[in-house]
């Protein structure tokens, strides 16, 4: 959505429709086989599978929420940059993760490589590795910003509320409350 045509009510309606679609998407319930499975262990495995799928859906929701806010674009899957969000007006590109520990070391390096490559080609952009949640509630709510050097360029790591407020600005609290209520509304 372009900033000049951005309307918060239209945005919230779009976000609600995306949340509904993502939440109501059928979940997989087929477990991988394990020779040591028992009826009891299969119940635990199913709960773990359901939680993993919920986390993935929440991550997709957050990317959609941020990627449709004002001048931001959700780059989705398969974008040439391999990254998640971009605002050409604000000169920001970001890789978004749900938690600080979502990526293993090789994935984290690959994501930072993508950000660094973009920065080398577009020096006027701020390249952000954004992480929604830290290890604890306190760390998440306080938030944090780190400036790192990767492949000879500067990348910013935004963690927790620092990231959310940087993208959503003055609308952060109202949008986050709306998203939480909407997830609860459609989560079965």
C-alpha cells in the first residue's frame, strides 16, 4: 500500500482476512514414523507438531502484518533478494525471524549474506535482521538494537519491541493488540 493511500481501517481489514486465511489453513496431522513410537509418545509428537505449525503460522502472520503496513511490502517466498520486507520509501529491507534462536548458525550466516549483498548493491538502504521475540518477556519488551559488520557492510539487528516500533511506529500497540485478538478469534 502506498503511504498516500494508506488507510488504517482498510489495513486492519486486510490483516484480519490474512490472519483468518492462515489460521484456518488445514494443519498436517501425519506423524513421521519412529521405530520407538508408543501410543503415549505419538500423542506428545502430535502436540509438538501442532505447536510447530502454530509457530510457523504466527511467523507468517507477523510478516504479513509488517509487510502490509504503510509503505512496506511483504516480499513473500521467491523474491529475488530472498528477504522478507522492503520499503522503498523508507529505504529499508529486512529479514524477519520470530525468535532470536529461530535460525541455526548456517542459516543465520546465509540470511546475513543476503542482507550484506543487498547493502553492497544499495548502499542507501538500511539492512535489518529483525527478530520479534528474545529469550524472555523482559528482553522482548525492552528490545535491543545491535550494529554489526558482515561481509564489510553494516547490518542492524533489531530485537523485540525495538523492531516492532521501528516498523509500526505510533501504531505498534494498537496493531499488536488487534493481531492478538484476531488470532484468538480464528484459532480453533
